[in-house]
C-alpha cells in the first residue's frame, strides 16, 4: 500500500512543469508522426493496380503456391512519394529473384485484411507494425540490374544465408526450424502445431530473438575476449557485436529493443554512470516508436525477460 507521503511525492512529480512540458512536446511529436504515417498508408491503399520500381532486400520465402520477397520501393506509378518504403511482392514458383536485384513490376496491390471480429487477427495492423505497406501480386515484371545494395548489407545477407545452410545441413527437418528460431529468430517456416506447443508451454519467447539472446551475446563476447582486450576495450566489441547481431536477425522490434537496452547499459559502464534498467527501456522504446509508431502493437514480455537475465548475469 502506498503511503500518503509517497503518493504526494508522485503527484508532485506529475505536476512538475518540466514533466508537463515533456509530456506535451512528446505528445505533439508522436501524434505528428502517426498522422504523417497514417496519411501515407491511406493514400497508397487507394491504389488497386500499381507499377513499382524497387530493389529486392530479402531472400526467397517459399509458400505453398508462390514465392514472396521484400521490396524496397524506389517509385510507385512513376512517383517517388513512397521512396524507401517496403512492400511484399508475391510471384509464381518458377520466378526467382536474388538479393539486390532491381526490378520494375506491375500487379494487384493488397493492403491486408482488417480485424473482422473482436479479438481477431488484424493482418493490416500487423503489416504496419513491421513497416510493410502491403503486398503486390506480380502480373508483369522486368529485371533491370543486380547487386544494388551496399557491401555491408551484402555481407550480412551472405552470413545469414550461410547460417541457414549450415543449420539445414546439420539438423533434420524436425529440428531445423526450431534451431533457426533459437539462433536468428527465423520462424517463417515453423510448423503451426509445433508453434502452438511452444505457446502452450509458455516458452514461445525463445523463438523471438530478444533479451535472452542479447545476454548470451554479451556474456559470450566478454568471456572470450575480456582477458585479451581488457575490461573496458571489450565493451566496444560488445557494442559492435550487438549491432551486427541485430542486423543479421532482421532488426525486428524485439531484438532492436533488447539490443538498444544492452548498448545503453554498456555505454553507462563506459561513461561511469549507474546502470538504470528503466532508462534503457525508455531510450529503446523512444527510438523504436519514432522510427515506427505501430511497433507498439507488437510488444511482448521480452523486456521483462531481458531485465531478469541481465540483472542475474551482470
């Protein structure tokens, strides 16, 4: 039970002018970002058939009747209004693209189905949460050029492909997708029945790369390189390792949140400041929500898991 004195202290903090000003400023910024993003989504949703020029930024995702790729948009209907946004493109099984291919394609655009019943799955909102504007079923396409990505992106993608291939070579089909989920968070081909079993056992978080994985990365780097580099220099390697791992796993909300929290905690050590888990959470959420406000709909218990693991390991 909160005492009257402590309760008054909370009220006094809330009524502080600086706190009120911070709330007003952050509200204005957040609402402006959401209105701008929503306006871009709604304008594109009006289009039924679109012509898109873009660059393939993912590897092939095999589905039952089609292949799916992620496309970074350069132009939509000869307009650069949606430059750097991302959409899914669905093609026939006999059509294949490579990472970095620049293409022009035309087809039927779909924004994703909305929630129809209370508590039902809202696919459109899910796409927004991962910053995908919709999907395009390709009817016509033309490949313009190859290798239209920077060297670092290409290296990261090659490493991810190598990890997947090694897992496929070592493990049989029953364990392959579980290991991919545990290491790089790839559960795109995970069997629905198996996924349900993880949820029933309340351990599905281990397949969503997040705080637990970040702790293992930090502990692993420090255990291996601490004696070689020293207590402080190894922290810089930890920061680089976290950024690199975040990139390999696809920069999903859960891994970015946990990764930023880890980096902030490491920086606090380097700057001789006391580690504050709530400040780390605040910084990570602020960065994520500024980049994509809809990511808040994908919040999980990863922050709590990360806090438990971090406090018990450091």
